[in-house]
């Protein structure tokens, strides 16, 4: 079965970015000149996803508007003859009906957010993208995962190696490498302290899940931080179905963190021919003071 649907949990308040996020969705913060959410949505469409499911909350109106037409801007750009920009904002609007919004009424955790999409996803495997995790790779990461899914027909999560003292920020795996970059997961634990972590292999925000996961998410058992955790439901799913970890080649930026967000801006700006030289010149100048 083809992966056609992708769930984006985007209900978080973004308190770490206050005051920027007081009246604005954190997913709308720009990395260079594109909102964080747009990177993930483009990645999903590039992987063949046909339907985007946003699990939103209050205060996320800008997100909906971003993926809708803006007649005022289009009108002004047309009048000024700025056809490039006009095309850019028109292309950004997905085909009518391909984005669905549902709400997570209470902040009960990532697992609960995914569960909110259960009736829209239905009985088919689906992808989950945590937009805060911005991933810079040669080959788009979700496209690679979809290819692996076609072969293994099983749930999987993207993984990366982290510093051992950072395990309490991630879902951590006990896993063994089956073939290059593909791990068979034996067990997983959400945010363990470094002394309890089974490895330094951490989950990052890209998943492909079989619909069976909704059964376990529906039990609404609370885990780390008193929240309903996706990792815990996956751990239970492991007893019935295999789950794999895909170690990607590339760089992941945690845009939910202020430093990670700045790093993402710098890394993505340095990829841009129109910005690269001036930035390098500036970095060289200020690094003398470090
Ligand atoms: C979530 C998951 C965690 C995963 C992480 C990746 O945690 O619960 O397993 O490692 O995303 O970014 P959060 O960052 O939402 O606390």
C-alpha cells in the first residue's frame, strides 16, 4: 500500500520562542525566507504524499492562511509585474482538498496529537513529520523512508546518533544494524537519563507508521513528562510488528530550540548563492572576536 497521508502535529504553543510566538504560530518562524512548516510540507509532497493532515490548536490561523490563496498579494504582484514572486506564492497553495485540519483540544502529548488524526488517516500506513526537525540531506529524507517502506512494509522512524548526555531529549533505541543504515528495533524508551539509555541512537521527527498504532495511542497511557507519548505506543506495537530505524545521512536542526533555529538559518542561508559570500565574509570578520 502506498503512503498517501502525512500527519503534522502543529498544535504546540512554542513557548520557547516567546515573545515571537505570542501571536504567531511557531511553525511560521522563517528559516531564511520560508516558514519552518513549508520545508516539511514540501518534503512530504516530494515523497509522493497526497494528503496533509494538520493537527492544529488555537492560534494557528496563520498556518491555514499560508497554504491558501492571498488575492491581495497576488493582485499587487501582478500590477507590479513581479511574476517570479507571483508564481512562487501561487505554487505554494496545494490542490484544493489536499490539506485537512483537525484540532488537538488539549496539550496531552505527541502521541495524543497523532491519535487526533485517526479517523482521517483510517486503515492505512501513514507518515508523521515533526516540522521542528529540519533535516538537510542530499536525498530528501521522507522519500528515502517511503522507498524503504515499499521494501520492508513495516513501521519506521528516522534516527541519528547523539551525544550520550543528550538522551533525555529524545526517544532512544535499543537496536541492531541489519543492513547499512537500517536498524531493527528491539526496544525504545522516551527521554531516558543518560545512565538509563540503551544507546545513543535517537529518534528524529520522521516516522512511517502502520494504522495499528492508533489502537495503542487510544489507550491514552501517560508516559515521560506525564504526556501520551508516541514512543510508548510504538514500544507496544513492537510486540506485534517489526519497527525499523533509518539512519539518514545529513544534518538535523532542532528548530524548536533557539540555538538549533539559528544554526538552521545559517546553514540554509549558506546554501543560497545570493547570500553565501556576504555571510562568509561576515562570519570571518566576527570570528576574530571569539
Ligand atoms: C519528540 C519525540 C521523541 C523524538 C523527538 C525528535 O519529542 O517524543 O521521541 O526523539 O520528538 O525531535 P519532543 O521533541 O516533541 O519532546
